[in-house]
C-alpha cells in the first residue's frame, strides 16, 4: 500500500514585509534571540551558561544533542545552557547559526525569532515533520519536534541569507542519524512501473528532449524544476526504492488534479514527464 507523505512549498507572494492573512510572526524585523553578553540592556542577568564542551553542556542540561557538521568553515561552536534548554552557536563573522533543543513544553517555537517571513515550508513524513520560514527560497527559521523534545534552527534571522531546503534536509538527516535519499528529508513511496502503465486519457507523456540527460550532483527537486514548463507554488516528492526512481509532482493547489510529474533516476537523469490536466 502506498504511503502518502508530502513536502508542500508555499510561496506567499506579498510585497515587502506586509501582513499576510495568517502571519507566522507578528512583530517587526528585529530578532529577540538572546545574545551571549553577561547582562541585557535592562540589566537582567543573562540566563545562559557557557560551557567548554558539548559533553559539559549536555550534563548540565540533562539531555544530549546531535551536532551537525555542515558548517565546517565556522570556528568551533559555542555551547550554552539555560534552565530547560541547550543551545549550539556557530559564528564565522559573516553567518550566525543557532541550534536549540528543549523538552516538550508550552512553546512549540523556542527560537526567539520574531521576524515576519514571506515564504513558508511545511514538510511531513515518517521520519520527521518540520516548518521553515524565510525569504527568496532561503529559510532563516526551522522548527521541528520528536516524541520528547522540540528543536529550532536559525541562520541569520531577519535577513535574506538563510538555509536552502537541501541544507535543511542534510542537517536534519544528520541529526536523525539515518540514511538520506538525495535532496529530501520526507517523501512518499510510489511504483514507477505502475505510474508508467496507468497513464490516463488526456495525459501528455514526454519521453525525450529533456534538460537533464547526464549524471548530476544537484538535488532532485532542483533538477525536476528545470524540466517543468512553468513555476509552481507546490511540489510533492515520491521515491521508488525498488527502481531507484524519483517522482516529483508540481501543482498549483493541494490535491489539484492539474499536475506536471517529473520522473528521474538516482543519477539525476530524467526519464519521463507526465502533464496531467
């Protein structure tokens, strides 16, 4: 039986930082992430305790955290703890990345980032579900949770220098310590053979003239976008483990029957496109 999981990319086409119908954040573009100074401007003692190592921070916090290795060009991260929360900070002078973890509580967003963002991703799957918020296809804030803990990841909050969806995938897969299929952290299963044999009347099937005909190291969603006839606000990705094939569905609205479906193998080579109307 097929497992229907989804990655839905919602691009909210608003100008500037104006209000949306259901804004994720409600304050202006300043971030409220506490800084590592000993006192705030209000002379309130800084709640964070800096530690010399990850193991020391984990001992104080009472729980552990998997630290991703993606930012190898940054200096050694800073480990900090406050009651009920553990934080890892990378800062190379140009980029600042903050990873937080805390036990489940009343807050689902522990980032302290109160910026308004125009683009939002909701990803759901067997392994993990997450929300990401940012601008211009780069995401400054990512929130997710597991059975016992909530997490947040920030990169340069309030700017247009965030994380790509591919970087988010690599980071979360590393933190989950499981194998990652190229380019996605959550996907559904499908049968490439069944899709080939179930073409409907009115479907347009394309089997040649593709952009990607040679092996590529780009991520599958980016490769598939190159093959579509136009841009779409939503995409949904499936993987056939038996055939080693990806199917990336592009559409204008959730559950829309009008779709472009791009089929690629594990080398990034396009095999078929179905345009369904």
